[in-house]
């Protein structure tokens, strides 16, 4: 495909990449000085990559929606939907990266809109600066809903579509980075380049996580990931599914919606709460604590030392206590962010005012 053909085919998407020779940017109303025949710093091939990426994001967005509708209708018809979901490997990391990815895509949309709005007035608007990020944001949000439904329905083979989507996103972003480098924008001082690097890293993490999910579908003797429990091993009145739902449901307490609705109608009774999972019963906790204590006691007798309950509790729940302590420290330091930000704003405003008065 010739370069001129590319410009003509995507002119509605890319705008004008080069001014005509009879048009100059030496316009006092515009406030920017240049020469006739000014060449835009965004190459046509970057626009082509953006157009292809926009189309692919839209296609995968449609596929996600169609499959969600099909699976919903099918599972409702078969009455096989289960109220006890199953978390996939890397669930916490996946939701954290999803939140990070949505934030980066929102920043990319803002960067594109600002870049387009600060261009000379003689240039028409160029949707390729922000439309790919907008389509990627919508597709990523739909992929998050798709992934949440996959865990809720225990249909782990649904990750086949998502891994193809992340690989496609990785290829698109790699091509975008290559175009930026060819245009001389391969620097950390360029915001678009930094956002592309962040997106590329996020897509790599998603590919690895989906590969781990697909690995659980391959039968093997030693599985590091516990298989999905059968319906026979799940009590019929097991309503406490906090450990099996996604991080999003844990944070928003979405799995408690049923109890909240029932509590609004009448007072909850003991039978409404159902039974606890075995791993949360006092007998199971005592059993695990006793195993750790006996192991520590054997090591202490072997080394002629006293049994240290501090080490016992450290092995039993040390990681959880450390995580809670770190969260507490972070929450304490976060309280100083608002006063510090207000202080900086006040002093910067006073400095600016004093400079104006001095001049």
C-alpha cells in the first residue's frame, strides 16, 4: 500500500498530516509560528496502526458481549448456574492490574484529547489520537465483566477468548511503540510513550495469568491449583463464599447482596446464615495450629530450646498479620497526604502572588 493511499483512505480518521503549500501557520489569531507546507509530527503509519487497533478492540468488544449473552441464556435454560464461584489463579493480581489498566487507558484518552485540542486551528480534529484508547477502555471493562462471569460460572475455558484479546492488544501496542520510536518520540519525557510502555507491561501480565488459567484445564497428576469442588462436596446451605469470590466482590461486599436484601425485609435468623466452610471452623483452625505447635516443639527439643509461641503464631498467621500491619501503616501515612498537598498549594500560591507584586 502506497503512503499516499494510506493518507487518502484514513484521512477522515487521521485528519491532515501535511498542510497545503498555499496555507501557512503564520496566523496571528493562532499564536503559533511555522512555515508553509508544515509537516505534522504524527506519521501516517501510526494512524494506520491506531485505526487497525480501534477496529480490533471493537470486534473483541462485540465478541465479549455476544458470548456473555449466549452463556447467560444457556446457563439459565439449563438451570446449572451455581451460587458458589471458584477463583482462578492470580485473581488478586488480575483485578489490581485491571484497575491499573483502566486508569492508564483513561489517561491515554485524556492525553489524546489534549494533544488534539492544542494542535493548530488549521488542522482538523484527529480521532486516532483518542478513539483507540476509548475503544480499548470499553473492551477492557467488558473483559473484566467477562472474567468475573467466568469465575462465577466456573467456565474456565472462556479464557481462550480473553488470551487472544490480550495477545492482540500486545501486538497493537508493540506496533504503536515502534511507530513512536521511528518518529523520534521514544523517550520517557513523552507521555504517550510512557503510557504505551505501561499498557505493554499490563498486557504481558494478563497473558501470563490467562496461561495459568488454561494450565488448570490440562489434566496432570500434581496440580498446584486445587480443582473445582464438585456439587456433592459443597453443603446445600453454604452461603459464606467470601474466599471464593473475586476481589471486586470482596471489596464491594457484592456476595452479601442476598443477605442485605433479606435483612431489609426482616430480621436475620441463625438458619439464614447457613453453615461455615470447613476451613473456617474452630476444629480446623485448632488442627492446623496444633500441627504447627508440634512441629515447633520437635525443633525446640532437637535444639535443646524452649518452645517459642511467637514463632508458632508467626508460622500460623504471620503473613496475614504482616499484611494487616502494612495496610495500617499505609492508612496512617495516607492521612498526611491531604494536609501536605494543601500546604504545597498555599505556599506555591503565595510565592506566585509575591512574584507578581514584585514585578
